[in-house]
C-alpha cells in the first residue's frame, strides 16, 4: 500500500467499465460473431472473457468455432461491429468529469486497456476525451495483458516516471491486480458496489473521493 506522502504525477485510466460502460456491448458483438461461426456464447460463458485481451479471448473461443473462423476475422469484424454500435450515452459521466478536471490542472493522463488500439481510440473519440490522453497502451503493445503488470509498467516507462508516481483507476479485479503488481497507486472506481475487489489504496464512489491531495500540480 502507498502512503499519502507519495505525490502522483500521472493518472492512468482503464477503459471498459471505468470510462465507458461497454460490458454488454462487448458481449453482444462477440455473441453475434460467434453465432455466425457455429457457437452460442451465453452470458454465463462470457464471464471467462471479461477483462481479457482479444488474443486471449480468441484462445478461449477458437476450439468452439467452425474451422473457417480465423483470429484476424474475429478481431477485425468484432472491432468494426463494436465501433459501429458505440454511443456517447455509454459514457460514465462521473469518471469523465475527473478526467477533464485533471486535464485543466495539467496532469499527464493515459488510457491503459487490454483492448485493441482502434477500439480504444474509438471509445475516447465517442466520449470526447481523445485529446486529453497523452498516449494509450493497448493489449497488443505488451507481451501479457492485465492481470499481468506489463501494461502499467509500459505506461510508466512511456511517461518517464516510476510506477509509484502513477495512479491507476480501474473498475475490476483484473485491472487492479495488474496496477498493484506494477507498483502503481491503485484506485478502484466500480460502477456497482465494489464487492469482491482486491485490496486497493483508494475506493471511490464519487468524484469528491478522488485522492486530489496526492496530485502533484
């Protein structure tokens, strides 16, 4: 756990579930694609896909699909269909409000996600904060995605900071484990009750609970 004397110089944001509520959209897109390739993806079966990168999802699904299904088709077709269905109404306004306030204060921010870069960029454009992110780290930019620390370690290197100088905001255990393992200050900001989350430095339910006192401005 970090102490309240450690100043934060960068804030790293998870995407899905944190800045935009897209869990059901991801499921619908992959469900429809799987149906066209011989597999019925139920909501229960979808649980094992949550938080995974596209390569990880493919490795779980490929043996259940028709032989004509390919990883490239899976990634490209699901990506296009997802982007086509995006809507600004999916934004989480409370977290996006904090992004905008941090930007006004001049704090470096980045998006760290297991998603593909094209999808991350589309999400950021849809909710109007693409210009506020200094860079993005996608699942394809690292060897191992969350829950491994690789994405957050890569983000700290890109920011030219130590992980302890970086704050990560996540809504799920997968991302929080990754951020904590990397050595970042971890903030859980779930859309629901926050049950079943790992130990974190800060649990947020309202923008006023964001650890503003740690931000080095």
